[in-house]
C-alpha cells in the first residue's frame, strides 16, 4: 500500500485522503491494489497540487513482474488508468498549456471571412469533464453541483470537455467569480453558457474537427436547453460590416461583446492567434504618464506598469498593451513616455469611475492636456 506520508501536502502539511479515492477505484477494477507510478492530486485543505507516488502489489507480486504484466494485459491496464486519471493530471499540472484564448480584434490586420460569431458574456471561464467543473487555472469548482448533475445526464458528453462561461445575468464578474470559488455553499443561480464541446484529445493535443463541424454541437451531443444550461448561438458573417453590425446589436442590449472564429480553424491548446478573436466595446482616454515601475517575473528588468493621471489627478495603473520591445525601450529610455500624454483603452467605465481592464494604446504626440475620466 501507499505510505501515508506521501499524502501529506508539502505546502500546508495537511494529510489528505485523496489517494484513497484512486486506490479504491483500482481495487474495484482488479479486486486488489494494482498500480505503480504517480498521479497529481489536490490538497483538501489548501488546494495545492502535488504528486502521490504509488508502489503497490497484487497477491504478493510486484505489478512490474513480467508474468503479472502478461496476465493483466499491461497495455490495457495502463490505458484504463490513464483514461480515468490522465485528463485531470495533465490539465491541472499546467492549465495554461491547454486553454485557447481569443486575441483582441485591435491587433488583427486581416480577418479571414467568413467567420462564426457569438455573443461574449461577462462570465467566468469554466470547463466540465466527467462529473467535475474546473476553472482556468486548474482549480476545481464545487459550488455548481446543479450544473454537474445536468451535464452528467447527457450520455454523449462522457469523455468530452464542455467549455462554458459561468454566468449570472446583470451581475458583476467579481461576484460570479466569488460564487464559483465558494467551497462551502452551492449557488444555483449560476448558469452555464456553453460555447464549445471537444474530445479529450482535441482539448489536450489539438487537431481534430474544425469549428465549422463543432459549432452545431448542441444537436450532436443532445445538450439540454434548460433553466441552467444555455447553448450559445453562433452565426456566420461574411464581412466587416456584418461583424460590426452584429457586435453593435450586442452592445445595444447591454452585452459585453463578440467572439469570432475561423470556420475551418481547429482548437489550438495554449494559443492566441487570429483564428479566434474577441471584439469588445471599449472606452478610451488620453492621460498623462507620471511614472513607471519595473516589471516582475518575465518582465523583470523591463517596464511593468505605467502610472497615469487624468486632468483632475485621478490615478490609473496600466499593466497591459505593451510589446516586449516597447517594455524594454520605455524602461531604458523612460523620457520617451514619462510626462507624455498616452492613450489608455478600457473595456468600460464602471459606476464609480474606474477604467475596467486598462490597456496602453500608444503615445499621443498631438495632445498636451489629459482628459477627465467621467
């Protein structure tokens, strides 16, 4: 059996019982422990991820002996284990590798029409897989059991990945995010806005069906349209005018924006490219850059943040919108930006006058006076 010390979380010291879950499943398959290797698990107390090493025996025989491996048909044995644990382990160890995120429309110089467009909701990225809901950084959300119950009833979704936004109409995203991460209570007001359905292979390794074939997934998978599950409608647009007309209709009814994809594009794990992009309503202000700060992590030694003020002295800290070259040059020659008027774009202006998701848009050499944020 596995030494209990191996269940001890290296971060908080809590002794977990997670390993027993995996061990019991193996016992169900073979009547006795039969596995050697490792699997990633999450601490029940602090949610840190760590590995448990298995070294088990069957009827006194080491699982790796030739006669036992032949008897148990090793290839099928390990395939069964990977089918159960492989997706979770791979995804949670490095979630960013598998999430395909849209790029901003403003960076696209050529859009390959026609494209499939759908409304982008101001929700929280989630994925459902075989009885579990995960967030963008690999954490498991346990506060939406009502969605798990409904997805679990759909036979054709077994072994597939459902990508959806956890959403509550007319509710700020931070509140939705808090409800998703709640570990004590259930939140049945959260609904699932389903955007895509992928096989495990498509999600983890890419390739597979193109979006044009996946876009009609509702009928193929028999996903229910219920009070809690809504399949997002996709439409085909043929040119820029149709794209912006569609986006304007979304904005007119208070929506966030549009997500568009090439019809023949495949899912690209961890990629940001023009085959999938978003078009969001924005606000823009010309503000005075009064200071800069060094970055951290990969941006250490270059520009990390610019600090700007409007004409009334209201401060805005902007982290995003810089290329690597811009970060280096503006940090080494800060006189290029400090004291200058710069354009800061944002998703919207909140009710208390804060620019949401501020993004650097360039230096305004033609302006000398900052705008008022209002």
